[in-house]
C-alpha cells in the first residue's frame, strides 16, 4: 500500500507541474518538479529509499531506449563527426580533466569518486534543450548535435561512471583492470543489444505472419523491450545494460523501417503515443525524486563533514563551471579546426558559449547518481555519497537555470511556445446495416487505396515524381498485404499471381548487369554485389517471402561488412563503387521496365485476366521507376525538408480521396456501416501518422 501511495503521489506531482508550467512557460518544467519534490520532503516528510539496480532498470533503460528510437538517422549520419567527438572524446576529456579539477576543489572526494562525479555530469539532456528551444531560436545544427551526442554520451558517460563506481566499491583502482572492464561492458553490451533487438523484431514479424496484429499486444511488447534487454545484459552477462539498450533501440528502429507495422499505422501511432506518456511520467518522476532527495542529502553532507550549506552549493556551482568551460573550449577548438580545414566560417566564441550553455544536464544524470550504493565491499559507507548526490543535483539545477536565463540573451531571438499536439478523430456510433453489401471490408479498402493511387498519379509533376512513385509503391505494398490476408476470401487471389512478372524483371536486370560488366561500365566488385542482390530477390520471390527481410538482418549485415572490407582492400574507391552501384540500379531498372512493357504487348485484350496482368505489370513498373528517380534525387537537408512537405501534402490528398470513396460506397450501400467505420478509422490513423511530429520540426 505504501508503494502504491507513493506512485500515486509522484504521478499527481508530475501532473501538477505540467499545469503550473502551462501558465509559466518561461521556466523549464523540470524546475517546478524539483520544487514540488522539495515541498514533499520538507513539508510532508516524505523520504524514498532508492535501490540502485531497480532504479537503473526502471528509469534509465526506457529513457535511453526512447531517445535512441526517436533520433533522426539522417542528421545522425551527416553530423557524425561532431556528434561522435562530443559523445566520446568530450565525455572522456570531461571525465579525466574534470575529475582532476574536482579532486583539487574537493580533496575529501577520493580520486575514483571525483572521476565518477565528472562522468555522471558529462551526459547532456536533449529533452531539456528542446524544451528551451521552444522559446529560444537555436541553430538547427547545434540542436541536432546536442540531440545526437546525448544518444551516445549517455552510454559512454554512464559506462565511465559505472567503471569508477565499481572501482570505489571494490576499494582498488587499477587502470588496466578498468580499461578491460570498460571494453568488456561496451563490446558485450553492444552485441547483446543488437541480438535481442533483432530477435524481438523477428518475433514481431512472426506474429504478423500468423495474424497476431493486436495493437495492445504490440504496444506491450515494445514497452517491455528496454527492460528485457537491460536485464539480460546486466544480470546474465554482466555487461553494460546502457549500451545494450541503445544498440537494441537503434537496430530495432532500422529494421522496423521495413516492417509491416509501417502499413498498420494504428500500431505505430498507438506505440508512439504510449511511449510519449510513459517517458513523460518517467522524466517528471525523476526530477520530483531529485527534489525529495535534496534535503536529506544536504543534511547528511553538513552533518558528516561539518560543511556549511553555502560551501556545498558553491562546490556544485564550481563543478558546473568546470564542465561548462571544458565544453565551451572544446566547441571553440572544433570551430578553429574546421576553419583551418575549409577557410569558410570564422570561429565565434559566442557560438562556442552557446554550445556550452546547451550542455544542460537532466534526467539521465539524476537517474544515474541516485544509483550510487550506500556501502562498499568492506562494509563501510560509500565515501562522500551524499556530497556526490548533492553536487550532481546542484549541477543539474544550475545548468537548467543558466541555460534558461542566458540562451535568450545569447541568441536574442525567441520562438512561440506551443503545447498543441495532433488529435485523433472520434469514431462514429456503430449500427447494423440492413441491406446486403456488394463488397467485403478488405475489397473496399483495396478499392479506396487504388483511388488514392489514381489521385497521386493526377498530382504527378516533374519536381515531385520521385515522391509520387514512393507513395504509390507504399500503397501497392499495402494492397499486397491485404490480398495476402484474403486466403479463404472469394477474391481469387493467390500469392503467385505476379511471381512470373517479378521473375521477368529479375532476369532482365541480370542480363543488363552482365552487359554493364562486359562494357566495363562497372567493376567486378559491383557486379558481384548486385548479382547477389538479384539472387536474394529471386529466392524471395520463389519462396513468396516478401516481408522477411528483417529476419535476415544478420546475413545482410555480414554481407555488407564483407563488401566494405573488400572495397577497403581493393584498388577501387568507395565513391567510385557508389557511383557504379547507382548506375547499375538505374540501368537494370530501365531494363526491367522494358522487359515488362514488351511482355504486356501480348495482353492487349480486355478480359479480367488481361486487366489483372496489366495492373500487376504497372505496379512493378512504378516500383522500378521509383528506384530510378530515387537514385537521381538530390539528398541534401534542404531538399529533404522540401520533400517532406510535398510528401505530406500528397499523402493527405490521397487519404482524403480514400475517405470520400468509402463514404460514397457506404451511401451506395455497397459496404456495411461497420466496415465503413473500420476503414475510416484506419484512414484517420494514417492521416495522424502523416502529420505526427510535424509540429516539432
């Protein structure tokens, strides 16, 4: 009962903080949550004893999993240099240099504890930065770097922190042992995360193939994933659960991009919204707990070391300044290096200070510092634990306050604060339909999607051709998925209806690829890589296993790794291989289109079979055209932003056409009212998915 009461109190506290923040948006909500925690501790005497292992499992694992899942891959790749530098090199530099100065500042802290304190305050908190960015216009590059580094530096910082804590608990600190432990935790944690993330994704594929598409079930599996991965890595293999969770989230995200979920938007939207609520509560509870923990920690610090309260707060402010100074000079050094290399943008110390201010500490820092054990192996108390917790808390609070006050001054630009989020449309009441329908629900969905495809064709222009082909290809995939579910339906569909056409396309690609090699347009290495791709595609067609890509991730990754090694040791450059690969894709796709067009010349009749063959051939031709346009399409940040806008507009027009079609079918009494409601609900989910996240860009 006590635990349940505490859970209710914490959730109510988070809710109250959100209400207050709505009326005072200039102040980060984290500060209100800390203040509420202080009130609970001082006025009501609430004290919570935290178990370190369960705290990491309950809070850190899902928070890191969510961050890794949501971060955009393009920005992560484009800014990989600065992100990796900040996430790894800067974290290690902060840990070592910061730990040295912290030990000089507070000699009562043992060296290992000083290193642990420096490590735990090194990770940044993107949630806090993005909350500030709603009111302050920060450069997008700075925001992306902070978000990207937080994804990795949470892992590197926490591994460094755990290494220092374990050394303190053991009572000895051997550099060789610490380095060995670091690499074991990192490498094994990485492997465990990749394996379990892929296994969970494969299981979801299996569930989909057997028809287990329940939204609640998939959402529960997604929620359980970080806890399972963390527990297996930490308790069974004694590796880094943090690394495992991040790796598992990334591989799951990559594999899920090709998952059948993408064509079931209800699962996707429900999962995203559930995670938003879950992470919102976890973030808020952490800061409320911080407020509850502060008074006992300060009292223990004052009693144990006879330290004045002002001195303890002063130590926290100085530690924040040390970390801020290291980050600022690091950013300025990066600017200097970039200027020496390109001679384009001159270094700006103001921008370096802005980058230093964005290094706000938050939930992960507090979640980690609260896991410090109370005793060590010899049975004595952990040295200066209360001082460690209190100083880390002061660093978090000071970083939030300074960023809130100074960033508007540094940027001199403000942006609107927006609390709005897209809402799902309400469902209509369900009533029975008297007249007998002419179409089943699945057939009506296919018909509506085909109308949406026709709408996309009518909207096709030179500038949006690649996007139109992309959207049509996706909708054709949805139709194929629905048809696969029509086993037993009187549709006459079988999984081999278009297998012959697909094999014709594969053979045409193989012939054209051979010509490119004979003409020396491509190297043997490119020929070998593309031949294996066609062989895999042919095997998938023969097995009718179009949606099993994600279950073969290990084999695909191994082949890509081997191909990279071959490129590395060969005389060919990576740029040349990429150019040849693009040429091969374009030319083989053109050959497939020509072969399919020639094949269809003998189906000029107007029978049902002829119409079906022409439709299947057209669907495949659109897929090949999309591949060609995608290879020619520019991939720059500006172009991607423009593409995203056009993609959303086109998708919404197609969905509106689908919605009108379903309404017309219902008015003509060709579908039941229940079928119409179900299909419209699916369209509403698709529309929400198309709009999701647009208010955050």
